[in-house]
């Protein structure tokens, strides 16, 4: 879920006023449901889980609201790469996204990856963010920008999109930073069920976008709290001695041939200085 803006004009719009109150509620929640390019899965069940977790019997009402919003042009429903998706036209104009995160799905044909309306350069038309009027969508639409200024802004937004360092939790899971964090967590809490911990963490932070540093901090803190709540104490660091298994294995010795000679003691001291 994401923080979004609701403009005062929304409430005074005649088209919004003609919607049922349930559709209006779904429409508002859609702005937080979609990603930063205005696109998300066309899945009423997923929408309910994220936006209406305390309402059990609303799937039919959500589907009816989606259909009504599609009919009045407030959303576009389409398929791409075998997935059912929905898109809010003009979303990028009326939600001021300062640091757009990674988006997983592309808008429909006729819109670029950031949700801008695409106008052919040789058409001589002004760049538009949406062809709808305020009365059609419940949101204001300003089509007065010139093609050159729109292209410049579009390029700026695309550069911002491509250079964004925020990633999803799933992407963090596939990174080397996650592997490094896991090594530290397993060393500190050897008895923690890390798979269960990750599944719970992923469910909590589904669809969020953060930097790798933020994900690392959140993930380590999550595991520490989970271990504390489960009564799992931090693992005590192993202290190497001249007769520990690590020294014996390195020197090719066993318990019967172990001796506290200089070689074994120096090796134990060296291993204790290494990070565990």
C-alpha cells in the first residue's frame, strides 16, 4: 500500500457523484493499490486483501465497482503477458510521485512505462496525460503543455525510473546483500526458522519498494524480534582451542593425538580473530 493524494475536486465531480458510494470507495482505494505507474493486477481478491482486509464478503461488490469504473473510463482493464491488469488513466499527473519505485507491469498500449499518454511525434498534437475531462474521470486534466516540454519531462521521469535504487522484497531476496544478511542472522540465531520468518516478512511487506540498505535493516530487525518472541537466545560464538574440532581438522589430528603445542595454539588464536 502506498500514500496517495485525494484532491478536493474529486468530491465535487459530477461523474464521481453519479457512482455508487461503494464504487467511489473502491476508486479511492485503487490509487493506493496500483503501483507508481498506475498499473496493478486486475484481481478483486488481491485488492480486497490489501485494501479491505476486514471485509470478508465484498468480492462481488469489488468486481461490480471495477466494471462500473471501466464503463465510465476511470480505469482500463486489459491483458498483457497472460496477466489480467488494470490501469488508471492520468494517474501520474494527479499523484505527485517524487521517487517512483520499481513497477512490475506495463500500462496498456498507447501509454509509456511511467503511465504517460503516448502521442506520435509527427502528429502535431499537444502531449496529453489523459483525454478525459474533469467530468469524465473525477480528476482535473491539463492538456496545455507543449510537446517539447512534455518530452523533456517524460525523459526526466524515465531517467528517474531507471536510476531508482528502490527494489521489492522479492528482488532483495535474490540479491547478494540478502545472502550476506542471512549469514549474519544464522550465526546469531542458529535455531531460528528463517524460512518461516521470511514468508511472514514477505507477506507483511508485499509490494513495498525500499532501498537495499532499508531492506537489510528491516530484515535483520524482523529476525531479531521474531527470535526474541520465540524465546530463542542469541547463539554464543564458538571459542577455538588447541583441541577443538576446527583446529584438529585443520592439522589432521584427532582427540587422541591432540597436543597443546605451539602450532595448535597459534592456529586457535588465529581462528578466534577471524569474524564468525
